[in-house]
């Protein structure tokens, strides 16, 4: 799925699931599912992140997905894997789904660090916020495969596609941090578009099937890419 598709999915989900945001976002109408209750509470547990979702696992075994947007994400994105305490409310909807809406005391001053793409002019280009950071006429499409929060920013695994079947995808990493220029690795991969991705908080590993198969590691301490 492209970055634009993922963004639209998250926005659609946000509209359906959130009637009232308790932070800096205004009221949103819900059409497909209705809010039944909103109970103010304090949530404590381990913060987790995957596939563009944040959730908290509590000590009593409950799991609450967080309603997070681009405005308040900087408050928590560097706390993944840690025990945190959040003030806010548990929202229960008519389909019995439950979410936790955190309430933050002030709006963050950090810029969003949003990656978007363009495929105009027979070239694939990648933008960080409104600044073009990558372009290539060799590829016809580009998008984010997965993102990983880091201190003061995020690491994005980006796929590049020629549009053909001979080499469906290659990859690069983009490191985006507040008040710093973005960092990008060289292209890597064996043309496989079915990576297996793991992150042990020290390095991100991408395993690619093929003949030969490849395994690439990205060191999160010094942002170094190397093949294992």
C-alpha cells in the first residue's frame, strides 16, 4: 500500500472512531459507528507501535489502541517500549470497540515530519514535509513500507518500484529528526518486494527471499546500513 493510501486509511479510521478529541483537535461527526461512552481515566502500561498504530498493554492484560494524530504523536513516539502513564478517556463505540484518547496539556512545537510522494514528470519523488529529498527517473513509484519511532524523529523504510515484474522493489532508509537535515541510505535489496522486517531497538533487519536471499541490517545507533 502506498503512503497516500495508508494516510487515507488512517484518516478514515480516525473519522469513524473519534467523536471528540480531547487535545488540540476539534469535534468530528461519526457516520458508521456511534460513541456510546467516554470515561475519563488514567492509563498506565507499556507503549507499543506497529503498522502505524500505537497501543498500550496494561498490567491487568487489557490492550487499548490510542487515538493519535500527527499533532500529538511527537509526545509519545520516542517512548515506544517503555512504561508510560497517560491521562485521557476510554471511548466505547456502538460496535463495542474501545480506544483510549490521550489528553496532552499543551500542543507540541515539533514539526510533523510527514513523508509524501509524487510521480509526476516521469519520476518518483519523495518529500519530507514540503521539501523534496529524493527523486529518480529510474522508478515510477515510491512509498513507505514501515516506520519506526526514534528519539526526536523516525526512521522510514521506503520502497522504490520500476513498475515492472523483473525487479518489483528496491529499498532505502530515510532518517527524519527534528531540527536536522534528513539522512538517506543508498538503495539496497535483491528486487524482492516481500521483506520480513524485525526491529530489536538496536537495529532494523530486512530479510529478502530470492536466489540468492539477502539480509540487511540498519544500525539505529549510528544509522549505518550493512548486509549480513
